[in-house]
C-alpha cells in the first residue's frame, strides 16, 4: 500500500460514511500555472488526479482561481489569497508536489500555521 493510500485511509478512519473522501489541498508551483505554462498545468492536473485516485478530493486553487480572477491585478490577487486560506482551512491535509519553489514554501508555511499535516511528493508523485 502506498504512502498516499495509507494517508487517506488514516483520514477516513472513524468516519461513519464509507464513501467519505477527505479534501486535500494541492500545493504546487502557482506562478507557472498562472503564466499559462502548459507543462506546469499538466503536472498540476496529474497531482490532482493522483489525490483523486488515492481516495481524496483535490482542492487546487491554481487551476480553479485563474478561471475567473485576474491574479495580475493586486486587489484580485488579495482576494485570491483570502480564498486560498479559506480553502486550505477546509482541507484535512496539504500535499506538496515537485521541487520546492517560493510559491510552494509559502503554502507549506501557511498549512503548518493552520495546523494542517503536510505530505511531500516529488514530481513523479513518490513520497519523500
């Protein structure tokens, strides 16, 4: 059983609903996705798929928010930051993927401040 599957199983433990899926905040490089880097977008989508396949509900603001928020506008960026915080607080854990960047380190610190467990995976989705 993989580390991810065991982590989800622990989060499901003691939940009365057998279909329960914990929400997992996906931490991945935000800036490259917002810039429209196709490779980065595909990688982040694969991280979300990974969470889903292991029984979690991926929460991934970098794929969701740019659909309707202009992150290049400072006021809208501040709103997005607040939304990120709200979404993170609703999640059971945060899973960080890929090599650490300025973006990912920020979300890791934020998750830890909110007492969320953080799990680390490389870009091939192997835990470390």
